[in-house]
C-alpha cells in the first residue's frame, strides 16, 4: 500500500460526504468531490455501493484514522504521467499556443507554440485550427498541477508536423515509447496506459484557466537526453 499508487477497491458503504471502503483492513473514505462523476443527489452516491473504483491513497486522517482516497488523482496518475500519449482536439487558439481538450474528458492541456514542432512556427493559427484532431504527448509542466502537451516530441524529424502531420500521428506510438525510454528510471516505475477511458469524465471547464497562461514565461522543452540549448 503506497501513496499515489492507483489501486482498485470495492465500495461497501456511503454517507452524505462520500463513499466508504477498506484497504488492507483500514477504513478508507472517498469524498464525493474526489469522484470522477458529478454527484447531484444522495441516490448518486447510493448507486455506487458495490461498484469497483480505481483510486489513489491521498493521505491519512489522524483524527478519524481513515485513509483518504481519490478517484480523480488515480485518473491523473494513470493518464497524465510524463510520456503518456493522448488524443485530443483544439479548443482554443492563443498567440502563445493552443488549448487541447483531451478526448473523452473535460480536461484540457496547453500545447505551447514551442512544442508544436521542431520546425519554425511563426503563428499558431497558421498551423492549427479549432476542432483539429491531434495526438499529443504529456511532457513535464513548468506550472504545478497544469497539463503541458507536445507534438514536437512526436516528430521523427524536425519540422515533420508542418509538412506531414498524418505521418507524425501514424508514428506517434513509437515516438512516445522512445520518449519514455529516455526518461529517468525513477519515472518509468509505473506502466503507462496510452488508452483513454471510454466515458466522459466530468472535470470543471478550464477555458478561463488557460486563457490566463499568457503571463507565464515558458521555457523551450528539450527532449530527454537532448543537451542542446
């Protein structure tokens, strides 16, 4: 039993604050705000009793001797690790990048202009359009708890996305695997799952959040093992 390690649990009880289960004999509490589904009524909670949910242990509550667990965090640990390949669509375009809505979810990430291609990109709107379908790689973010994405790291040759995006997307799985192989060993301890959940995941809308990213000074993201400046 470790913190931040996704595990599957069976829900045994519910109360007005969330759901209850047990992990290795300890009582574990899943607050309703840590569920993927929006909870509108107590019936929504009651209907989850008996179901299996993938969660992470978030912390230990010393006052109640309960483990506090999170379904949202488990999703993030599974699908938002550096090197995970995702599908998405362009939701908004800014001078400094594009907001990418992750397929099957209400989560968005930022594709910074410097991470669109290793070739020269003068204008985001010249390369990407609203609703364009893309494959993107999760990369290390310079902003804690924000999702940073890259297409440039999926290019087998600098500038390939500008001339042949379909080739980039067809090679995406192989390039993502190569990227992960170059990550520090400590980041490879958990197997990455490149598949996305089939059902929509209700996270809060993030359009305003990404519209406010323009103040942040982005650093050019180099591939692992790339010592060039």
